[in-house]
């Protein structure tokens, strides 16, 4: 049995290596055996945010963990950045070709998960969205218009020219608003600092432009949303999700009142329990 498992794992790794060579903007790592799970990190994050989760679920599942171009582990690519990532991930899901595939996406990864689930030609069993929205731009800008968001704007130019010390201070401030533990805050800050600066700046513009809300009515697979309630309260978080996901016919929303944005880091036991109900 162990020999057969090793052969199976070798075959998977060879498959990943072959597929990865064809992908420009994402780099997958595969570990474990069983029904496949695709883990998508959020903006300015890398695969390491899933380390504890993958350690647990690689015992029962074949875990596919993604790194994005320009975020420290994969070389930057040309712009637009996010549209290339979407198409590469679509190609990767095609290559997995398994109707038991579950996609777990955090933040931007959750947005991408909804986009993938809206594609009629992909085999996906279910998606789990971890504090992610179909249109973050609409949450940040009352008069949201994707066409009005361009790379060449004062905010982006300021970010590109910012001194390293000021950029690090900004990254720390952002980290403190996204996770509770001081150790995890330092890790998130470092993840931001590891990003290619241009990818961080222009990539965020790509992310804000992405609006999956018109595609939500095309999603037919089960959707679970794990929300963070610590910053704005359970009621506030719930209302935001209801507003953003109103075009989705059905979904299961569960909000953790004590977790900030990085739920898998703030409430790992609770988080893994929610996943276990679906994955195992």
C-alpha cells in the first residue's frame, strides 16, 4: 500500500511540474493524497498562510497550494496582472479534472474562487470563501466604476515612490488591522515587503477593478462563506456579505465574532473544524 501511495504521489508531482511549466502567473505545490483541494491565498500573501491548514488536511486530501507572480516566490509578470492569474488558474483547474475538487480562497483568493465557480466548463464540487467579497472595489468606493481605475493615479505613484522605511510602516499598519497576534502581524508585514513593489501597487488596482457580482447567478455549486466579525461586529459583517452576494442564489454564511481578516491564523481550530465538515 505504501509503495502504491508513493507511486501515486510521484505521478502527481510530475503532473504538477509539467502543468506548472505552462503557467505564467501562478506556481502550484501539491502535497497529500485524496480528493483535491485548491488553496488560494489573498492579495500580497503567499502559500505559507495555509501551512497549518495544509499540515492538517494533507493527511486526508490532495492539497494544491498556489503562489502568485510577484509576491515573493514567483517572478513578476507583465500587466494586467490579475486577468492572467484568472486564466492560468482556470487552466490549472482544467488540468486537475476532478469533479470532487473543492476550492478554498482567502480574501482575493475567495473572489477568484467565485470567478472560477461561475465558469461553466470547470469541474468544481464546492467553494469555501474565507472573508472574501465578489467586489472589494465597491466596498471601498461608493461610486464604484472599474473603468475609472487606472494604474496612473496619484495614489499609485505615491506608493511606487515611497521610501522603504515609510512603506514598511504602512505594511505594519495594514497587518495590525488584519490579524490579532503580534507574531502573525510581523509575518503579514514581511509578506507585503517581500512583494515586488510594482506588482503590489498595480496588482491592487487590478484587484479593485474585478467585479464578479454579475457572474454570481451562474454559480450552481455549494458556497460556504466564513466571515470575520471582530472589526465590524457580526451584524456589520453579515450585512456586507448580504449586500455583496445578493445575486448568489444560495450560500452558507458563518461569521466568527472573534476573528479578524486572516481567520485561519486568528481562529485555526474553529477554521479547520469548518473545513473538516466539508472536506473530510
